[in-house]
C-alpha cells in the first residue's frame, strides 16, 4: 500500500519526442542545429528578432499536427483518478507545447514553467494572449496597439521560470515526485527531485535512459515514454487503491 496524498509530476522534452516534437540536448537535438544564444535568450531576440520569430513560427506550425500519445493520456488519467480520491496532483512541464492539454490534463493542475508556444506577450504592456498564427516585428498588440513589441510567451535563458511559487509550495508537501523525460541538467527543474527527496518524498524517474541526476531517484523505469508512463501509472494506481 502506498501511503501518499500529494503527487508532483515533472515532464520534459522526452515525453514530447514521440509526438514528433524535437528534444533540445540529445545528440540530434535542437541545440545541436541552432545556437541557443541566438534563439533562446533576450539578447538573441534583440539582435535578430525576425530570425527568432521565424524559429518559433515554425515550431508553432509543427504543433498544429502534433498529437499526444499514451504517456500523456496516462498522466491525464492519473490526475483524474488521483484527484477523484480527494488527493492533490500537480503537473509541472518544461515543455511549451499543448500536448498535456490535448490529452485531457486540467489547466487547474498544470504549470507551464517555461511558457506556452500557443501564447504571445507584449513587452510594452505585458499582456499575454492566445495566438496560434505567425508573428513578426510588425505585429500589433491588440491591447495597447503598439507594434514591434510582440514576442513568444516562452521563458528564455536568463529569465525567471513561471509559477515558481506554486511549484515550490507543491514540493514542500509532496509525497511522490515523478520526473518524466527530462535531461536532469536544466535548472531549476533539475533540482526538484532533490528538493522532493529532502522533504521525504519517494522519487521516481521515468526516462528513455538515466538522466544526469538519476542518483536522486528511489525508483526508475527506462524506455519510451509511451510505454513506461502508462505502465508505471497502472501499477501506482493499483498499489494505492483504497
């Protein structure tokens, strides 16, 4: 019997890879093809905003045909069943795609700590809005009517991740922490497992291969996310049944 009430799940690029969305740090990842300093920093955006817009416009277009797989669906099932038992569930994702939402995860329990690809924000008035189409330096903000200030609602290197207060609050009261498809070398997310373990939580890694911080996990299962995530969720719900 698993005596747990509060679950925190962290997902990274590895869970989206099987849906056709590229990872970043693998040998064939995005940062081996493009310099992150040019595409994922405020300074890069200032130097060449059109280049950055083009990159994110392409990713936004690719997202239109991406679909969740069994791993995403298993996490949505876990959320529904776990919360239905009166427990607490928090899903933190480093991914800017909407595959968790497509699979049925509730926005009430989902934190996009690195932003969302299908949203843009205005650097002039700070408004954030839903947006699925291309943007450019000529795009006009529908809130303040200013042109040239729109940017992807994505957290770049050197910027503070979103929802950190909510994430830290969840980690201080967590019983089970699960990391899915993460490299273990991007902070602050890479430190969540250790923080959860310090709080006495059982820590689980579900990944294609051991991450750089695999040593902080009490339990591990390796393989494609579409296979091992449903496998772990089924076993966990079975063990923790009332």
